[in-house]
């Protein structure tokens, strides 16, 4: 593992407040389980299908229809728990959470309140190179999603799409360990990264496959430490929940606004009411949605149609043995194996596909540091400019590896390499063949380079005097020689010969 320092949270300064305040944030992240079928039926989970086309009799709550659990959904949830270093409960059970929504045909949601599948775990949230914050996971429970109400298709009517009804979700509940807007966004980003590495959720926030409910409260300095000692939530102030956040930027904006709102209420002598709120990104503010329900409001009781889940330890051990290398471990290995900076390793491991691409380039090039430089600076930069990702890269790992090998062997200069890269990116082809066909191979013949240096010096006597008086100006001659040779001269040899000729 990387040698990380664990940074203690610092109070969040709220401009305009009369007193110092600290933010306390807990997250409930709903992650759609990556599976082709729903939690209790065989209906498809395909996104973008025609409305109400992915609905079974079970999803539509037809009389007499009984749920049958999807074992793969449970396996994916266990895999997630293991990836978050969490305890897996060998025995768990499903409960009915009763409430009315037009897009909830059963009139209840099957969830897990009393006996969740996954217990306590943890996530290391990277705040900056070498600095991480530990956020504890309280639990992960499995539940079914509701459908979707659509209000913008007709001015007088609302429509209901039940395609999402019954889709399997993992609700990942954190402790109130997050202390600011930036850390909250970083936590969701790290969780999303881990889920994508595990293959248990695609993390597509635009499609609603990863949504966060953010619980925000404010307290005076020192109160959080009292909570840590006593586990008494009264030290943390009254919390409000901001529902269904699907953007890192909006999460930060919503927390900042909500913290200011609560502080203003308390400093004016009022009391914050516990409630559920929504964030309006157009107005940059939260607004009340409903008073916050407690567990008793939902009349939870064990689901009579589903037996408790009883797992075998051998089955769990088999899942654990199949876990991939996760981001923190991969980043540490890149630093150690390839000598990369933590920043570069972090960039390369941000996505599974990026890391796999880099490793293939490094293996083919035989130089991890040079490969990282070209992947990050040249390839990622160009892909970002063209609004493409690594899976759509026109440059294959073998092509980029071949280009790096040419540089490493001294066959082409870095400047020429950029021209070759552009050709490969736009036209394709083998870098070595492109260099051969265009006559781009680097000039290493010192006699030929010396001749070019002599010609430049002879043509510029005034510049010679200036360079001899100020050696820093010798770079001008290097540039002229490189220009005269079409950038093909070996830069190191040019520097050495120019210095010798000028007597520097």
C-alpha cells in the first residue's frame, strides 16, 4: 500500500457566519447492481427500452405473483462488501417498507432494515497526493427500485414507466464521517471507482444508476469529537437529507447551500427541522420536499414471501478469491513497479480501462515512466480534446508502445515522435513504418550534425559573440540546427557539439 497520511478534518469556514461551524455529512448511495435481470423477477434491466416493456407480472404486482430472488444480485452485493473490506453477514433477511407512490405497484418496497446483507466496512478517500481520509461504511443492504413518474409529456397528466421497478439496488450507508463538500464529492467518486473495478455497478450517474442522498448537519467545533466518544447523534445538530443527487458538482453545491441555510437559521435563534429536501441546480438552492420519515413511519415488517438468506462461508471465500486488483492496490503497484509519481499513478488508475491500456503500453515499450508520460500527456490530452474515452481510442496500445520504443532507442526525437503520433491518431499505421517511409529517423551521425552546426555558426557571427558572452544564448544555435535538419538531429549531440564549437 502507499504510505498515506491520514488527515484530521478541519472546521469548514462559512463566510458571513457569526461563529465557527463544522459540517457533518453522511451519505446513502444507491447503486444499481450490474445484472441483466431484476432482483425478484427475470425481467430485463436494459436502459432506454420502450416504457413499460421490461415489466413482469411480479414487477406489476399482479395477484398471486411471488418474488424469486436473483442469486447473482446477492453475489454482486457480497462482492461489493468484500471490496469495501466489509463484514458479510451469513444470515440476512428482507423486510417490507410500506409507502404509497404511483410508480410503486406493490404499495411497498422490499428492502433490508433489521438484518442487512453487509455490515461495517471502510473507504479511503484520496484528498490530495499522500493525504487520505477514512470514511466508515455502516452497512450495505439490498433492495428493489421503484418505477419512474413522468410529468413533462402532458400538461394535464402524469405517466408512469415501470421499467425500473424491481431493479436491484445496493444502498451503501456511510457513517457521518465526511466533513465538507469537496470530501463528499471525493467519497462518491472513490466509491464509484471501486464499484466499476469490481464490476458490480456501472456508476452511470446520468442514467440514474448511481444516486446519492446526502445528510447534512452543522455543529460547533468540538461537538463532533463528543459524538465520536459517545456515539450520541444529538451532538451533531439536526440533519436534513438532500435526495437523489446524481452529479459530483451538484453534491458540492447542495451541501454548501444547505450548510449556510442551517447556520443562518440557528444563528437567528431558530431551530433546524429534520426534513427531506431537493436541490434545484438552476436556482442553486435546496427546497423542502417532505418531513423526514423515521423507520416506524414505514411500518417495516419481515417479508412473508421471502425466507431469510443463509450464505455458506465457502461461497463467500470463492467470491473473495475472484476479486480483481482494486484501485488503491493497483496505484501502489504502479508507483513501486514503474517508478511513477503518485499523481500519475492516480490518473492512470482512475478508470479500469485506462489502467489496462497503460499496462499494455508499458509492457510493449519496456519503459513504464515513458509510457505513462505519453499515455497521460499525449493520448489522454488528445482524447479529451476530441471528447472521446480510452475505449474509443484510435491509437491501439501496441501502436503507442511502438512509438515509445522508437524514442527510447534514439531512432526519433520527442518532437518527431509527436508528429508520428498525430499521423497514427488520424490515419493509423505502424509508427516504425511511418518513420521509415517519411525518412524521419533521427540523425545520430556526429559528422553530419557537426557540418550543420558549422554552417549555422558561420552564417551568424553576431550571435556567436553574444552566446560566448552569455552561454544561455547557445540554445538559439541548437534551435537553428534542429530547424535545419528538420528536427531529425539528436538533440543531445547537437547541444554537445554547439557548446564545443562555441568554446563554452
